């Protein structure tokens, strides 16, 4: 009797396992991002990139249909992010989570995904430490250390001797400052002054005065995209820093979503980033063409490629592991593919994307401003993970 | 408003059903919601916490007539205090609530001593300034608070040593509900007490209250501290249930939203605070789910409609329907 | 010495922008006594209009500025007749709620048509060129704003204190019934004052956009800033707002020069001190 029961049990498990791989099912992916409020641009960029990827590659993966469920959290709001994740995991039964624009929103779901063994693919949040909070985080965007260290190295080997850093006074800014200063000093450069500017401010005249009188030949800046960047780059020109011969180097300040708003004064700004909308490759051209066809009024930016590659990764994981989260994470480690940004792979140690970092300069291209790549630092991992 | 308060003052004579019915409805509502929406426990828990927060503001604005735009100060302090307490001292949730209440009360006392001397626009601005200073301090004290990334590493023990926080959020839901229920009962006693009546008197006619010898300033500070303690509890609940505190807890938008929810439901009525919170958050949730890009239209028109057609708040809707005007 | 001079010059330039973006609120909230949280909404609508005109239609800045201000006035007139007229009678709290509702709808409208990203207003390139004052380099834009601010404060002062309209307005706000019985057409006076407030909001928003760029959430993002200027200036005082804006500009700038690490904390602590000592505004002695 016992034996019969046991064999029945084994049989039914085998059947269940058979069903879950062979019979087509709908696999849901929950996307948690900001679709409303002042930061709605994140959710919009994510959603567009997802739709472009699906339009190019179809909804079917290994016989399963992939469906995306979107949840708005309205900005940096960990409470809403956690509740959204709970709802997605329990009601919708999602097998993968994705999205995550702000760091606290990603951190808030860490205990949940560990418990549920559901992989969460981060499309943006750039704090290195996130991936330490759960084994189930994988990231397809960038980290501040990953793009800032190459910026410092490039500046050091291209004539910068004395640097002043000017960053917004919040965690990402401080992260960027630490990364830049340590990398620049390593290369023998001098950091003459470290300036931290209040996050809310848009009047930068006092800080530019300090930059000017610091005697530096280059300023490294880090500010959140939006009004702060707008006002800073304006002030950089208006206060005569350009004329005084102080070069600008940054990272995400010339994001495509605000680049046209900066206007012609942005021309010549040099930044280090992992993706430019005009990256010269066949794959990126196809991505851009499809995106322009589907969303003619919109533009691609690093958030777009983070989401595009994130979906690609999720498709690959479904192919490899179906709905088994732990297996999927193992499959993600070491995975490599050709992305619109260039060759990428997932570092098995940090579960973060290894990628090229490009040095770009803002140029005018017809009616638009673009980040034109002119130099590259190849295969950069997340340099902040081990710190 | 003054007509309302005389009705409420005369209420002790007609106790009975009116006293017990609302808490019973609330309890029944929680059971029905728990049973009907088992997948939305996370969201419903957020509503419950927000109800605690809006109730605390009702005591200050609705009863004592103190209009501030910095109520998040106490909420944020309660959240950080409870979070840090859980990380460094004890993972017991109820002790954490007490710490959150103490932190909220303390910051309310310190700032209230100054704020309660001010009126009108300068009171609004002072309360905003206090919150801004706290937010900036939390942002700068990265070593302690985690700064803009948020305070992580909070891991709570079981409630009363028995109920573990579970994945689905059942414990969190009932925990938040019990806290709300107790606070509601306490506030019912408070607003019917001589202290509560004195607060209404201060709001409706301060000069008369001064004439009969009520120490206005001390009463207002006391109300502010009590409201602060409850706001601190709301903050502590968030910290414990989300296991993360971010500097957004001090947001100006949060203070403003709390005021909108309260006035929407009906300031000066405890159940008005509950209804306003429920309606605002539910409408927001549903509208944002349907069209995240344009839900603000819905909220905007709803707020305008209430202020124009139901100036005493949503809670006056049944009465208005009854009178058919 | 050079630092002190820099603080004063940069502070005045920044303070004048604060004055320009909040002067409309000084009129509606300070003079007309409505808690008008929708003030930034009018600046947003003006700025969005100027953005569309200069960017999409290539209209030069000055005509675009004038058209945008006119457009906001044209919108404000029916809004006053249909909505705001009722709001005047509300309690302060209801005014808060009503004007928040209005500003939500304004934000949602701009968001619907133009999205939530920055809405730059194209200006002639010469405006952003640096001007060397001998001791300091200042963008031409700031000099224009300083001149415009001086012009606006003079004109408003004369309008409120020296003209019949000013007398009517002050009389209507102080006691509407008495003013009406004296033959003052109070609804018309309110309408004109409201339109003036909206026009100034749009004008200030567009001129200040170089520093506080226009985007859909502009009215909420800078609401605290507008309110601070009016609170420190004191209700009902144009000159008070002017002095407050310049003082706050210098104060904030001084904080950034001298205490950059705790600039924001310093600024709000200073405001707390000012409001604690002078609860009715900088120029009004507490009774």
C-alpha cells in the first residue's frame, strides 16, 4: 500500500514536471517602475523598449507565451514597491520581476525575491550594493563605479592633471565622487577640490565660482538628470568656464531624454556611459528603427537599453530554466550576448553586466543632439561590487 | 463646522448603538476585505498605515485646528527610530512601535514649542522647514540612515512572540489593523474627554477659551505631541512592514497628501479621516492601474468635486443624500 | 572681500529670480488673500506655451513671451468667473484643497500633451553669453532678470499704492460689502487682480525658466519656494516680497559659498529663525 502510494506520488510529480516543461503556459513577468509623477520617464522608456523587443522577437519562448504586467510605484517609494511585488507574486503568479528605477525600490523587494526564489532583473538602479542583498538580483544596466572609473582613467590619460569634482550631495553623487577620486589618484592625477552641492538646488553660480578659482583643468560632475543637470550645464557655459579652459567630464548628464532640452550649449560635453542612442552597430540601428516606427515622438536612452537587454535576458532564462527561479539564476551567470550597446555578459560573481564603456561627445546631428562615441574602454565589470 | 461640534458635544447623551456601531463596521470591513481581496493584502496594509497617519493629523488639524504642512516630520522620525531600534537593539515589533511613538512625540514636542506660537502661513512654512531640515539631515547621515538608498537590514521578530511576518502579508495586515483599531478607540476617548472638548473650543473660538482660563498654548502643544506620537507609530509600522526606510518618509508631498485625504474625508471627524484615506488611496490605485500616465486628472476632479459639492467631506455624503439637497 | 562681493551679486541675481517666480503669488495670495496653490500652474501653462511657440514654431522669444502671457490671461478670465469666484468664499483649508485640485488638472493636462520631461524655452544665444562686470562674470540673462524685476516691482508698487485700481483692490479685500456699497464693482476688481496675478505668474515662470526649468511637475516641485517668499515677505506686501526674495537669495547664496556642506539645512534653519521672530513677515513687526 505504502509502495503504491509512493509510486503514485512519484508518478504524479513526474507528470507535473512533464506538464510544466512540455505544455505551453503563460509566463508572466512583473515590471515595477515609475509610470506617474515627475519621474514617469523611467516607466515610459522601459515599457517602450519592452514592446520593441517583443515586436522584434515575438511573445513565444520555448513554447511558452510571455506576458508583461506593469505596476506603477510613482517614484522612489519602497512601501509601494514592496506591496506591488507582493501583489505580482501572489495574485499574478509572476515568475520573473523586472524594472526598478530607484535603488530603494529594488532594495525593498530583496527579502521577497529571496523567499520566493524569483529572479528580479534590474533595468536601471545603479548602486553596486543592491546585488549583495539577494542572490536573485541580476542587473542589465550599469553601476556608478562601472562608468565613473573609466571616465577618470580616460581623463587622466588625455591630459587632465588637476581635477575638481562637483557632485550632488546624495548617495549616487558620493558614490561617483569616491569612484572618480580613487581612480584618478591611482593614475597619478591630483584632485584639488571635492565639492558637494545640495540635491534640490538649481542655482549653481556659487559652485561654479569655486570650480573656476580652484585652478583645476577639468571638472568631473555628477547630477541627477532633469532640472539640476539642465541648470548646471547652462551655468557651466554662462559663467565662462568653457572660455576659461576648464573641461567637463561626466557620466549620465547628457541622457538622451533631456539632451535636446539642454540645447546647443551642451555641444562638446564629454561623458562616459555604456550606451548612446547612436551607437554604431547593425543591432542598434534595427533597435532604433523599430523604436522610431512604434514611438515616433520618443527617443532611446540608457534606460531603454537596460530594459531591452533585460527582456532579452529573461527570454534566455525562460529558454534555459522555464519557471524555476534558482535554475534561472544559475543559467544567467556567465551568459553573454550581443546587445545594441555592444558585446555584454553577466559576471557570475556580481550578477551584473560586463560591458564596454564609451567616451562620447555631444554633437549636433541634423535637428537632434547626439552623444557621439569616439573612444572605448572594453569589458568593464562592476568595479564597485568588491568595495 | 461649528454646528458639527455642538452636535458632537451633545452626543454623550445618545450613546448606545452610535458608539458601538462604527467600530463593529470597521472590524467587519476588515474581515470582508481580508476575505474578498486576499491578493491585495500588501496594498490594504498600506491603506491601514496611512489611516493611522491621517487620524493623527485629524487630531491636530480637524480637532485642534492647527494647520501644518509638515506632518511627515513625525512619521519619518518614527520610521527611522523604529528601523534603527530593530537593527541595533531588539526585533520585537511592539517595542519598536513604542520607540516610534516616543520619537514622534519627542520631535513634536521640540518643534511644537516653537510651532504652536505661530499661525496661518508662517505656521505652514515653519512646519515645512522643520521637515526639510530633518530630511536633509537623514540624507547626510549616510553612515546611520543609509541616506538616499534607504535604511536596510531591518528584520522583525514575530508579533507578541507568536505571529511571524509571512510572505503573503497576513500578519502585517492584522498587525496594522489592530494598531489602527486601538488608536481609533483611544482617540475616541480623547476627543470626548475634557481635553478633546478644549481642543474643539480652541479651534472654534480661541478668545472664549482664553477667557475661561484655558492655557491655549499648552493644550496645543499637548495635542501636537499626541498627534506626533501617533504619526510616529504610523512611521514605525511602515518601517517594520516594508523592512526599509527611505528619506521619502519626510517628503513634502506626503504631508500635502495627508492633508488632502483628511479634508476629502471630512476634517474633525475620526471616521472622516478613515473614509478620506480609503477613497483617496483606492481611487489612486485603480486610476493609476488603468492609466498610470493620466490618473492625476481623476484625483484632481475628485478633489474639486468634493470641495465644491461636499464641503464637509465625503463623510457628510449620507446626510446630504438623506436631505436630498 | 571678493567672496562677500560674489555673495551679494550672485545672491541678488538669484533673489531676483525668486521674486519673479513668486510675484504672481504675492498678488493672489498676498493681496487677494486666497491660498492659491495653483500659482505655479499658471507659470507652468505660460512656460509650456512659450516652449511650444519657440521650439515647435520657431517664433522668436519676445513675441512668444507676450503671446504666452496673453494666453494665460485669456485662460485665467473664464477660470476666475467659473471657479475661483466661489473659492474666495471658502475657508482656508477648502481653498488649499480646491487649488490643489486645479493644479493637479493643470499638471495632468501638460503631461498629457507634452510629457513629463523638461520643456526648454529657446532664447537668443546672446542671452546666455557671459558678461564681464570687471569684478565678476555674470550671464546676460541674470542682468535682464534683474532689470525686469526692478521694473515689475516699481510698476506694481505704483499700481497698488498710487492708482484708483489699487485703492479699489485694497478696499475690496478689506471689506467687500462696504466696498460694494461705495459703488466699487468688486467682482470686476477681483477679476482684474486675478488676471494680473496669473499674468505675472506666467511672465515670471518664463523669465525664470533658465534657472528653474519648466516641466509638468513645476508647480509642485517649487511650491515650497514660492510660499517661502510670500511668507517671509508678509501677506499683502509687494515691497515685502521684494525684500524677502532678495534676502532669501543672498542668504541661500551665502550658505552655498560659506557652508556648502550644510547649505540646505542652514537655509531652512534661517527661515525658521526669521519666521519665529517675525511671524507676520520680514517688514511687519509682530504685535
